[in-house]
C-alpha cells in the first residue's frame, strides 16, 4: 500500500478500524521513508487510541502527534498544535487518524486551509459488519456526513470488513462486494482489503487475485496475550 | 440475525431496545457516552423517546416518572454519575418501580479518572442509597453476555417491581466484540395494574410513592420488600464455574477481570497448578452455592478485582471461615495483567513444581 500523497487522512464510521490501519501504515511507511509522522486526532474515544501505543512509535522512530502525556487520559477533546509543523514540512509522510463518524471528522475541518493544496489521500475505512454501514446506501450516507464535517472529499476506500476474532473469509468477501458497490457509485478506487495476519491461510486464494494488506492488531483486550 | 461487530456501550443500548425499552433519560459521562449517543439515534427510529436531562439527578427522576406509567425505561452513567442517582434509585426501590440502570464504572473515589475500575462494588451490592433495600446487579463479562442479559434484566425488573443494575467496567463499555441478538421469548410477566395510566371508573386512584407517614405502615412495607429480596435471592442467582472440578485453588472474579483471570488460569494449568474460577454473574444476590460445595475441598480462594478489595468481603462471607481467602487487585484505572495474576497464583500455591 503506497499512497499517492504524502498526506493520508483516515476517516470512517465509528469502529471501522482506522486506528489499526493507521498504525500498520505508519510502520510500513517507516521502512521506506526516514520521516513518518502519525497524528492522533481522535477526540471521541477514551481508550484504544493511537496514543496508547506511543512506546511502539518511539521505538520505531515514528513521530507521534498527540496530546501531551500529562493530558493523554484527560476527558478533553485536545488537538495537538504540533500538527501544523508536520503539515507544512514536506519531508514528512503524515498519517492522520481521526475519530469515527461525522463527530470524529469535525476535528479535521479546522485544517482545511492548511492541507487543501496538498491533495491529500482521504481514505474511508469500511467494516461492513458494523451497524448502519452494512449496505452500500448506509455506507454512502456515512461518507457524505463525514465529508460535510471534515470539509474533505473522500478519495479512496479500504475494505476492513471483519468480525474481530470470529472473522471468516466470507465476511471479508461480502465486505468487498459492498466496497465495490460504493466504489462504482462514487467513482473512487478501493486501495485494498486489510486482513488480520491470523487469517493468512484462510484467505490465501482470495488474496492472490485481490489487493490485500495483512495487518497486525495493536488494540488488544487486556486478557489477550 | 447476522453477527455484528459492536462496541460494548452500543450492545447495551441495542439489547435494551430489543428488550422493549422505549424511554431513555441520561446525562453524558465517559466512558459510557456511546450508549447515550446510540440511544439518541436509535429510540426515535422505534417510536421511543430519548432525552438528555440537565443532570443525573434529573435523569433518574425522569426514569421514576416513566416507570410509574409501566413503560420499560433505562438510564446509564458512570461512577460519579451513579453516585448522583442514588437518591432516585432508593425512591424507585421504595415505590417498587421497575427500571434498568447501567453503571459503566471508572476509577474513583471522587472525580477519579476515566479508566476502567470495579471500585463501585460496595455501592452496587449494598443498595447504594438510603434505606433498607437491595437491587439485583448483573455483571456481564463479554459483549455476547451483555446482549443476552439485557432482556433478563428488564424481565427481573418487571417481575419483582424493582430497579436493576447492570454493572460493567469501562473495558466492557469501550471494547469491541462480535455479537448476535437473539429473539428471546419474553417471559409471561404480571400485568402492570399498578401503573398510573389513568382510571376509567374501574377503581380508586393509583398512587406511586415511597412516602409512608404511618410508622407501622412503613415497617410493614419494608417487611414486604424484605420478602421480595429473599425471593430474588432464591430465584435469580447466576454464576459461572471454570475448571473447578479438581481445583486446589479457586480465583473469584467478575466482569472483564474474570476473563483476564481465565487467561492466567490457562497459564497456571500449563504449569501444573490446579486452579479454577468462580465468576459471579449476579453480584447481588451473591452466589453462595459454588463456595459451599468447594470450601471444604480447596486450599484457598483469591478474589481478583480492579478495586482495593471489595468483593473479597462477600467471598469471605460465603467461605465462612472454611478456607483461607486472599485478595489481589489493581485500582485507580490500572488493569491487572494475566501475568501478574499468574504470579499471584504461583505464590498462593507455593511455587511451580519442577
């Protein structure tokens, strides 16, 4: 997955998997580029956020733009002003992980004038097993509300359809069909399908004829090893 | 119905709607906001009413009003908000009104923090407000269990005319898991002939109140309530046992901590330590039976909690001196890891045999 713009903005309905994909992409980009930054613009979720894997970014030499540690667990919708520096520094690949739905997308709107000239890749992440986005119409409604709140046009899709630990290849293929439907209706490409690494064997055949990125999961429940 | 991937707070809300809840009065507080947000969108779709009250105190009193009409009604909050609702819950219990309340608990005391905690156990299981009352407390450990329990919570509320509490820590509210909503057959429930829906020349006025100025009258009322609580204790206890048949040591944990404890037990079993788990699903009434049948066989119990030690008191009462009871916990928003719990099991059992 090599994005065409140095600025990649992940949007999506609530719980679509933006954070996992953002983290995976940051790690992948860092293998090819010296300077990679990831911005946690999630003003919605109190747990399971990009900032919660700060140690990983530190180790991998990826710049995390997030509220200061002192305030990272405050119940406040903080947007770090550090982000401006990375928007204007074109030596950086910049990944933006926003909160879900139009409410999460609101935090993107304020940067409109800063990144409108940068031709950002605005990705809509779809998990068709989430409520309200299991149909093409439902997903398009979600896209439209996010576009309005973020003042951005969605430019591509990622199919991240899954059922957590119970995902089957059928779920992924059904989600791909819905992504295809959205893609045709809105005339935007599907970048790829993202699949948990645990499912490599079950999905090998399908992955051989479709664009697939296998991802690691970082947002784990406390009882998972 | 196909499975969906959902967040805990959403599951509580959707399962409540599926159980016939059409009224929700609440006030936002982290980490349960998604529940309020979900209800705001969902209830108008099914002809229900969502109302964001001006405070938790207002919300619980709106619940009192709606419950008085016989409607299925719910409110949700997190720890500090649950404290604010206590007066209203005591009134609901006194006036014998059915309602479901959710506490997606966080670190305390005081404003505490927004991380998960189980330190509202005392408050949840000892009534919480003033007066002689208890309320049934359900403590699910997975999102599928949440989906399955919500209907039962409303049924228990209606059947016994009592407020019911769903107690889940912030992890359960915020995590995502696949769930399937079943079309549960609703139990045949008694008619709500006490509801204040107006009289039609069919009897005297219906009055719902927790006020009783007649001293003997209030005692008689409380004695009826006591019988009701005994009835609930007889009929509604739920728990799960895990690997206890041959266990020499038994962990006791509820909610998300029970799942961490299970991971620790798997590690310990691999190391040859015979350890099992009792997981109370109802925290009040508290399950006595699994303790009574194991307490003369095991070498000890350990209560594992995200608190400074609260449920351990109920474990001691149930074990009643027959075996040693110890405690391990983290609190203030810190979640114990299964490695930590495993280490405690090793210590408890006197070390791993080489």
